[in-house]
C-alpha cells in the first residue's frame, strides 16, 4: 500500500576521482579500487501512482530506453521482488534526463539508485541505505555507490563501499563527442601489457589531507589507456590549460573533468571550453546520491 501517490527525486551523477583495475573475476567482471564522487548535476525522476495496473517510463530524450532494459524498470522489479510490495496501481516514472549517456557519469546507475530510494519512500518500506545498496548490487556494478552517494572508496566490482571525506573543490565536466561502451573499455584494457597502476594509498592520503593539490597529483584512471582517444587527451589538456589542477576521464569515459579550487575558477575555464563541447557543466562534490524534491499523498 503506497504512502504517497507522487514522489519526485533528483538522481545525482558521479565521477571517478581515481580508478584502478586490480583483478578479474571468473565471470569476467573486473575487480576495482575506485574512488567515486557524487556531483550536483542530476536527472529528475517523477513517480506517479494512478488507478490501473502496469509500469511505464516516459522521457523525451531521443534514444532513451523505455522498456525492461532500462535500469529504472529493473530497479522497480528488484524492489518489488525484494520487499514483496504490490504497487497496487499503475506506476509511471517520468524522467527529466540531463546526465549524458555513455559518459562514465553513472547516468543509468544514478537513475537506478534514485529509483530504489524513491520507491522506499513511496511505499514506506523503511529499508536502510545498506539494504537498498544490496538490492542495487544485482543490477549493476556502480548502482550500490549511486544508491548511497557521497565520496566512497569502492572495491570488489564496486559493491564494497567505504565512506570517505569529500574534497572541497569545483569540477568542470566536458564530454567529447566520442562514446565508449563499458564492456569494450574493460576488454581493451585486458589486452594492455603492463599498464601503469594507481597509487591508491597516496591518493587517499591526499584526499584526507584536505590539500586539493595533494589529491590531484595522484588522480589516475587506468581505463584511459583503453580509451586511446585523441579527443579525450585534448579535453584533458584543454582543462589543464584553462587552469585545472588536474584532469581525468571518469569511469570508462568519455566525459572528462578538471578539478578547480572553487566555482569562480571553474566558471572562467567553462567560458573557454563551452564553444568546444555540447556538454560542459560546472558542478560541486555532493554528499548524497539522491535527493527528495517533493511528495504528495
Ligand atoms: O555492471 P554494469 O552493467 O554497469 O557493467 C557493464 C559491463 O561492464 C559488464 O558487463 C562488464 O563487461 C563490465 N564491467 C567489468 N567490471 C566492472 C564493472 C563493469 O568488467 N567492475
């Protein structure tokens, strides 16, 4: 029985501040050491329960899947199964899609994490965040993080998360006009002999020291090797030339971000880079993966 007939939430995107591959599981999934960071760019999910039955996703972004392949749909099925909840009506999810797809910003995973949180509110199921993240773990490697949000060291294939302190900075994120599929990125990475590795301990010390530069020196993403993209290299260079302490590809790409001391400096860089990229967004680190906008009984 629903507590609310309408729940509206923000699904925050993420970036990876460092990403290392430390092994491969028998099922082909890669074991990671990665630090993920929620950022305040977001999609909006508007859930409405009406008379009738069924499930529907609506979105006006072209190419956005509206069927069972969408992680929002999978989240609904997994939530229903796990909590034995009968939605008791027709559930329609209207998505305002702002996060770019195939960018490494957790577009699909963020929607999935926010959907689980929104259903937990709508049906008053009172699952704690770890239970929600556990449901999410079966849906995608980044979903547990996106369900929880903030700044976290994620290990295993991404499902083991440890909360970290958040950096104080601003990011400028740009998306070059290349799209990289995650499985392709990992497959390409597997073919690289002796890849350079991340220095996780130094990175974590830098982050904990709250000296931004100490963290930035150790930012590194091993999947950049797999991307092998001039466009990505160029975006990294442009961000640094525009004043970023450091720049890096997020996840399996293709979005690239620069780290700045504050929003004013990121804004100056954005003015320079805007003519080069359709997606060019200033954002801040944020301590949550989703946010409740409103509810209606
Ligand atoms: O879990 P998710 O559906 O996001 O992953 C998409 C694909 O990316 C997987 O099927 C797998 O090929 C690859 N992947 C991986 N190791 C990870 C995460 C993803 O190999 N830790």
